[in-house]
């Protein structure tokens, strides 16, 4: 697989990473441990070198899973993890106090069975802790050799600039896909100006762009999508037009809808590295196949024109979670 450099950081990763959250958290019951380890190792065998986790995924279970799965080839992969929630629990509120950041780093190193965190993200901007303190703390961890690179997740432009002035930000992670193009307004131009890489999560619209979800799909009771307005039955029905369109475009290119959605992202900027997640080996193989799908400027234009004619229905987060993003 092609290698990409994340912004000006010098951090080299596979063009597609693997978002590992869903193996432990967020999308229903956790995957059987041995199956999850098998999937992660299969991703590495197929060229993926960039793996994304967080203490909050579980909490803690996902980092432990990655630590075990990646240990045999630790020095050949890049591991990203995150800090920023009270006790590592995303339901308990934010906590990016310097002492908490240090605690998370030390505990994550043990769970990940490693001596350094390649990319350490602030999971959400904490309004109670100045960004300069957060960036300064990570800068110290970098100087101590515990962390290699600093990242932000779902941060707004002002926070990105404040952080970058203290400790260069290697990457911003936020949602971006054909189904959510908000970053194009302010975020992408800012990242380009500052030389920061972009790591889109949910590049397949939390599964919707694969074409395998419709208005009749029933999610497990623990599945996060049950509370996402965009996934209400009514909105799924309305948004089906987008998936049907993507299916037609994919058929013309002898690819799957997921592959075209990922190829479209890869074609936006050379410093964009999407991290699709999956629990299934055949989906992993399908997603990795997107790195071989080449879209011409004409293809991109056709996709953009077609999608811009169909408005997306529903917010991407419920109101209480929406407050945590873009700050």
C-alpha cells in the first residue's frame, strides 16, 4: 500500500489506517478477542501500518487488545491513542489536566506494551484547561521520549492554532466523508496552511455509505447509532438516495460503494489518511482495496456534483455530544 506523510510531521503511515474502536466499543458487543487479534494482524499483513485506539474505547479494553495484537511487529507500525476523559470514560465528562494527561500516557504505555506512543491525541477540547497547558504537557512528554507526535481530535480552528503555536500538531482527527463535508469550510484550509495532517474517522459514514444499512436495519441496543439523529429510521429512508447514487457511481467504476467513498477521500489531499473500522475480514479486504481505486479529476467532479444535489438529513451527533466538537 502507498505510504503517506502526515502533514509536515515526517510521520509515515499507510494510506489507509485501521480504526479499532468498533472491535471493543460503540457498535454493539465487543468482538471475540482472538478474532479481533486476527483481524488486526491481517490488516498488518495486507499493508496497514497505522492503528487508532483510545483509553475511552472500552474503557481500556481496546488499548490492551492492540498491545497484544501488535506486539510481534511493534516497531513496524504507528499506534495512535488518546487522552481527555475523566477516568477514561467518555460518559463522565472531560479531563485534560496536565496530571491526567501524564497519567494516561503512563498507563497507555503499559496497556500498549510499548515504550512510546507514536501519536497522542487530545480526544476532545477541554474548555476548563487552556490549550497552551495541554500542548505544553504533551511537549514535555515528547521531550521525555514517551510520545512522538501530538494530535487533536474534533478541535476547532482557534484551538488548533493555539496548540500548534506551543507544540506542532502532527494530525487532526475528525469526521469527514461524502456524508459529512463540514471540514472543507475552515478546517482543511487551516491544516494545509499549518502543515498538519488530517485523519478522517467514520470515512464510510458509520457504515451507511457501504450500502448495507437501510431504514429497516436494527442495531444492537448498545450501538451508538441508536442515538444519532442521522440514523433515525426516517432519516435513513431520506438519506438512502445518497447511497443509491454512490452505488451507481461505484458500478460504473467496477468498485464497491465503500471503495469509491474511501478513494474519494484519498483523492482530496495527499496528507489525508482515513481510518475505516470494521470487525469483519472481508470488509477489511474491501476497504484496503480502495487504495487501488484511482479516481480522475472528472470522476471527482461528477461525484461532487451528484452529491451536492442531495441534502443530507439529520445531525451527526445528538445535542449533548455536539457540544464537545469544533471547540
